């Protein structure tokens, strides 16, 4: 036993000192828990936000509004009001041609969400 410990014991303060020390140690640790929880919560919120954003983009694909937007960018018609029906197989073929990917093996099957996502990705490049 050292002199400090002997002095605290003789004064009856050793148990109180140990309690105080334990309390300080634990309170220091408890501050890390909320920080970790906050970081985890932030990461979960970010992941949820990203998933919601992806879901929102996917839900806007392959709709009439999306077909119109794509057609405004790539123009499938002849400029005189003649052209394939938006979203039809013929229209999708024209869109692939305009993108320079018709016949490529990496183009997903037409009339699928994957095809629309592929076209959207090409338009965004």
C-alpha cells in the first residue's frame, strides 16, 4: 500500500474515492456511446436517404413522362410528327440506335426496368 492509499484508508475516504473514480471513468465512457450511436444513426439515415433516392429515380423510369423526356433529348421522330409510339419496341430500337448501342450485348432486354436504367445512365454520361 502506498502513502496516499494509507492516508485515505485512515480517514475513511478510500471507498468514497474509489466510487468517485469509478463514476468519472464510467461517465467518460458513456460520452462515447451517444457519439457512436449518433454516427450509426447518421450512417443509417444516409443509407435510407440513398435508398429512397434510388427508389424515386427507379419509379420515374419507364413511365410516359420518362419516355417523353428521353424522346425530347434523342428525338425519335422525323420532325414532321411521324415516328414510333413512345415506349414501343420500335421506339426503343430507335433510342438504342441514337445512343449508338443497338445490337450491343450489354444492352438489357427491352421493356424492362433495367433497359430504362441503362438508357438513363447513357443519357447522364
